[in-house]
């Protein structure tokens, strides 16, 4: 299963309004879980099958109004390399203090030579970068702190 097939599954989940799907095939497992505003993808090798991650631990974006004291995070939807700009010569997609909407592209995560735009998924203000440019990130790694 490649990235394009996973993206097709994510789109089909959204169209069918499914919250979760699990596919086990030839030594690997793909679990897709939809939160409030965006799909979340988890891919793992199946050797000894790990116990499923409880839903409350999964990074889920929320669009509910927040008080100024409440903080949320934009998390990585996949394993790859974090880039804060489209190319080394371009300015960052966002900087501390920027207001974002759910459709704002905040960074790129490169996975298997594919540049994947990551959208905020929530509205708010970028308070902090949690990773450095070109850092390797895992699924669920906190990328930005949002207030």
C-alpha cells in the first residue's frame, strides 16, 4: 500500500463519514482515525501485534472556542522530515504570532520523497515551534503549540 492509496482511503472515509478503519495486509497494518476536523493516519509494521492506542491519547484537532489559557498542538500526521518552508530560500509557512485557520498550510512533512503539506486543522495563534527545521518526526509528534 502506498501513500496515494492511503490518501484515497482517507478521502473515502470522509465521504462515508467513517470515524475509523483498520486494514491488515501482508505484514503491515494501517489504522485511520478521523477526529473532529481532519483524518489522522497511523502506519505500523505488524510483527507482534501491538495493543491498540486508546482513543483519548490520539492527537485530535478541536475547533471549539478556546480561552487564552488553553493550549493545543498541531501534530505530525506521519513519519518523515519536518520542513517549515516550501524551499530553503522561501520564508516559513508560519511564524510565532501568526493566526491560522483549519485550512492554513503550516509546514511540509517529507515521507518517501513525497512532500506532504500539513494543514493546521484548527483556528488559533501559533505560540511555539515544537521541532526544528529538517528534524525527523514521528506520527503524533507535536509540531506547533496553538492558543
